[in-house]
């Protein structure tokens, strides 16, 4: 047989093998801002590099918009092959209904129990001893982002904590700058309130409420101070007439606003805008007063599929998403911390390095997605949406908050 014929036969065989394993997976997520899209493209590139195909199912809007769509598709028998959700209790009903793929064999083969750090992330994927999601990052919500341009224009030093920020607000306003940018959605206002409570009420009171669901702690003096601080912050954000979180981040990037309280996914927007931490913007975890971080973040879940090839591809994708190189490329773009401690993140910027140090020092706490049910979280978000867009008194908001925590599950 001629060499040409041999190489043709080998080539055909290889193509056939690749084609046999070339599986298209529809993947849903809500990462539609510039920074988020840049990050999720790292996942898509890695999956396509295996010879398979990532069919992107981006859903516009926030997680509060996308989650009901995702969950109803799965419950309704029209599942995607993989989906982002926050790790924690969001998928609990789907797991209980047997609708999500058990990934325990993938986790054991990949040694996830030894490499996922903190191990609470894997606990948040575990139900009755089986693992149903692959955690892909750690996002924390308790950050404030500050514009150096805005402070230069106001003739002020960039604040080093929440109290200095609050004291700088009048000068920002005098310079024609919005002190606090905020999108008009309850989950964003809830993040702002939660970060203010961590900074003002303190870690012990925050834990009593956020972890122990202690309604009396909500009525205590620490949370009274936090609600009063939130009422003052409300005035500083009153002119923030944008909807989406990344629009508010853009106001900081362009110096139209002095600051934004938002999760560390905001870094993806600064990076995309070519802004440099320490030169163009600063970030303060725990608003500079209590540098601890909640281990929120994202994980991928895989609806059960009757097709063995799809199931095999779903498991292959789970392994790809937590692999070392993909963890580095995705998290650097996303502005989040990786879920494994055995990779080189030396190229991470100063904000991520602050987060990595807090993680290394053990300054981490469970996120709301892990502590509270979706129902409780949505009640808290609705209350915040009402509080931040009305003249509801701090005392009334505090009592309403306590009532929600009273019944929290
Ligand atoms: C969070 C998610 C982040 C981020 C943010 C804004 O729930 O964990 O990855 O993108 O929503 O969309």
C-alpha cells in the first residue's frame, strides 16, 4: 500500500474518531458584561480545544433573571447540557428531583477533595454524600471600588476605608461627582447593604445574622448603626440612574462616580477597560474595615441526559473547567479567585492578591447562597430594593429585616 494511501487512511480514521467524540454542549450562564464575556470565552476556548463544541447559551440580565429561566427549563424537560449557578442551595430542588448529574466519579478521579480550597466550596456542591457541581471560582461581594480620577478631581486622597469614603462624599458632590454608583436592582442593593453591615456592624454581629439567622442580633445596636449608615449611603447613591451592575462600575471607571460597592467580578470590567489597580482605581475588601470575604462564586451543574455520549462529554467538561490552566486563564479574566490552591496566580493584580491573602489567612465566611434559601435571599433583596429607592426609615427597614431573618431558612 502506498504511503499516500496509508496517510489518507490514518487521517480518515483520526477524523472519524474525533468526529465520534465531537460533542456539542449547550451551556447556559448569565455572564453578559464585557468582563464576564471575556472570562467565559476562556471556558469555551478550552472546551473547543478538546475537539468538542461549546454552544453558548448566555442569558441577559442578572442571576435573579437567569436562574428562574435555567431552573424552569430543567424542570420542564428542556434541559441544557451544562449551566452556571452560584454554588450553594440554588440547585437543591433539582438535585432532590434527581435531575442533575452525579459527578462524584469525576471528582474522585480528579482528586477534588484534596485540591478544592476552601473545602467548603466542595461541600456546597455535595448532597447526601454525592457531588453535583464543579466549583469554578470564588467571588466575594464585600468590596468597594474607588476611582482615582474622581478623587483627584475633588482634590482628595483616595479613601482607605468606608468611614473615609463617607466623609469624602460632600467634596465629591461639590466637584460634580456622584459619590456612590449603584444599579437599581435588589440584589445589588442587598450586596451594598451586606457589605456596609460587615464594615459597620462588625464581624460578630454579621455572623450572628448571616450564619446563625439570629433576628435579635438584627435588632441589636450594631445593626442599628449599620441601618443608619445605609440610610446615609442611600443619599449618596440617590442620583445613580443606571440599572445593571456593570453600568455602575463604568461610572467609576470613567470617573463619573467616586465609588461602587460590588462583588469582585467588577474587576473584569476594570481590566477590560485597561485600568490598573493602584493607578486608576483602588479596591477595599470588607470596605477597608473588616477584610474578610464570603466564599460566594460560581459552579457548573449538568442536567441528567439519556445520551451516553452527552453524559461522557458533560463529565469531560466538568474536568476541563477545574483543570489548572483553565482555572488560571478564567479567573484572571473574571477577577475571581481560583478554587484550587495548587496553581500559580502570581500574575493576578493587587486586588486579587488581597483576596488570595485573605483566603490564605482563613478570613473567609459562607456566602448568602450557602446560608440562606433562595426564597429568603429574594425577600432580603426585595426589602433592600424598597429601602434604597424610598424614604423608608432605617428603623422600619431594620424591623422588616428582623422579621425576614426570624423566618429565614
Ligand atoms: C454573580 C456571579 C458572578 C457575577 C455576578 C454578576 O451571581 O457569581 O459570576 O458575574 O453574578 O453577574
